[in-house]
């Protein structure tokens, strides 16, 4: 993904000795600015954990995050490597003031602090109050009188609450020491806190993990999102970053990144998410071992395979469609014969064959297509068929779209149902729009499983022993958040 976008886009403090015979003291803010990095050196960037900032990849996989990807693009333009220093959010400003990084990229908002300067903004976001749906909604500031509102420690939202205390009598605020912003929403879902103030983009993600949450009043205007630099930092780093962001805002790069991290979040209805989370606990344990075996054979994350299977059959091994596709992975008879499946209704056979078929489809996608786009395109081909998908790639070239980009192919695939396009194709008409919806749903189910289920690391399982459900003993059980939802818990906001 980074390589594709790049192609489109042409320490630490020192010790000071105070007086003869005195002990050495570390003085905050006394470090020297880091020099401008040259090829062979590193751009040092402070960030904090989170789905929009920096998330460590599984073993053998790259880290991810919208901010992570932007920084990688900037470093590529400078021709240097990046070293991310991942710290708690509330430590970022203090450590940047000590020149422990060239800059900070952590979904940050400018504030009137003379110690720092900010880049031009590249996104905007708002703050929103959230309660559990079982509580009364928050419609105005008067509803907060005498209430306790919680925000993540060191966040923009916590600073906003401090300002709000002067306007709302009896308002109490608390700082929540979360590892990531989603942890605070999980605490609210568990009723460990009653009201929280969070970033709207984080809430959009969290609603798909915790559908019982109820958005309420927005606090303040939209906030710009920018990079943070020491006021006395290296001026060339700041100037180059400003030029990079200016060019960035004139290119489609931000649109691609927004789609990668946020574009699939509004596809599912609240009831769809509730049903899925319940079935993670009720149904997935029966088949988890088969998905993990499929990961061993294909190296595809078992949770992605489970997401695909849920989209196809809702984990019903006997599922059969009017067109004759059957089983957990809804294989056609032709595909099953090709993969030597003797019984499509056998869940183990179906899951293993479906995983092999995904890998086969990925092999048809040109290597010029980066990840994760290559995987999303293979899943689209799983739905619409490799012939139709190749036809869609041909159409993409004809209309000037990039066939290696999933963002572009989402616009092209629906054209397969229009006669002015399919009449010229050997493969004929296809419901390409359905393939787009399917893949976007899988992306969301996969995100939820990443939050609720542990990755599969075979060596750890062998060493620690497997539980009956296929989870390593002593680790999280199915539905790691422990949330069990019912239809009775769902009611419209407000």
C-alpha cells in the first residue's frame, strides 16, 4: 500500500551537570534538536497506540495506522527510514520537548503552547459525548450538571472537558489511562464508566465493536489534525513536512488512506453487529480449530477466513443457496470438484478448500497490486468469479482507473451490470456491486474479530496446550471482551 501511494506521490536528551560535585540531573527540555536525517539515518517519530495512529502487526506483518502510513510516505520522500517511538499519549508532548523525536504524529490537534509548532492540518475531526444505550441520552450541556465525564489521559478531549468545567456547574471529569482509544469505549460498554468524550472517528470504529453505545452531543467545533514539532526543532524537517502536506492535500492519497481505515465502517447495521458478536461466542468455537488449520496450510489469518465464512454462510455448514452453492464457504460444485472436496457440507473440508481457493485467486491478481488491496480484490473475485473480476480490471484500464487499487475497483465493479460495459465482455453481465458490499462487510467482520479473538501462533499453542475450543489455555476465551448482547438491548438512539 505504501509503495503504491509513494509511487503516486512524487536522542534522546543530553545530561547537564549542575555545579561541581553535584549529581547529574536530567533536565526536561534541555536536549539538543535532532539533526535533519540524511540517507542511511532515521526519521524519529513519536506516536501512541491506536487504530488511527500505530498498531503493531502480527508476527511477520507490518505495523499499520493512518498516521503510520502518512509518516512512511513522508520518510520515503526524504529517502530515509523511520523509527517509531510508541509511548502513552499523555507523554508525547513532554518527550517531544526533550527532542526525543523529530516530530509527533498521533491524531493531534494544535493547542496554544509556545513549546511546539504544528503542521498545516490534513484532516478534521470532532468530539462527541457517548453513553450506554441503557442510559438517558445527552441532548444539551445542562444534562451534564453533576455528572462525571471520562476522557483518555492526555487527550484533546480531556483538555476540552477541563474548559467545560467552567461552564457546567458540578461537572466532574476523570482521565482514563487507556492503552488505546478503543479501551475507553470498551469500559463504557461494560458500564465501568457512565459518560465518555471521544473522537468521532474513533467512535465510528467503536460502534462496530460495541453497538450498545449511544452517541450524544458534539462538543465544540471541528478540530484540525496535524503533526507536532518542537518549537526549537530542526527547521528543515518542519519545512519539508509542510511542503509534503501541501502536496498531499492536492493528491488523492488522503482519500485512499481514509478509505483504507474508515471507508468500510458504515456498511453494517447495528443489528448485524449485535448478531455477529453473539455468534462469535455461540457458533465460532465449534469451527475455530478448522479455521486455524486452514491458516497453517495457507498462511491466511484464520480470523479473515472466519470473516469470509460468516459473510458467506453465517457459519452454517448446511447453508445452500438457490444457485447451488453450499456449505460454510459456499463453494460451487465446479470449484469443489477442482479443489477435490468430497462433501461441501463438511465444515472442515469446506473451510480448508475455501482458504485454498482464496490463495488461488490471489495468485491471479498481478504482483503489482499491493496489500491489503490484493486480498480485497481476491475476495471480490471469490464472489463474482475470476473471469468477471478480470473483466472488471480490463474496464478499469479503459476508463482510466487503477486496476491495482481496491479503492478504484470499488467504483468499477458495479459497471459489470451495465449493458454498455458487459455487452462487450465475453464473461457477460455480473452483479459487481454485490461483490463490493461483500468485501466491505468482510473487512468489518474481520476488524471485529481482530478485537475479539486472539491471533493463532502455532508454537505457543503447542507449548501451552490447546483448550477444547482450540484457544490456548490461559488466554482469552471466545469474544475476548466478554460482551454478550441480546436484541432486547437494542433500541434507537434518543
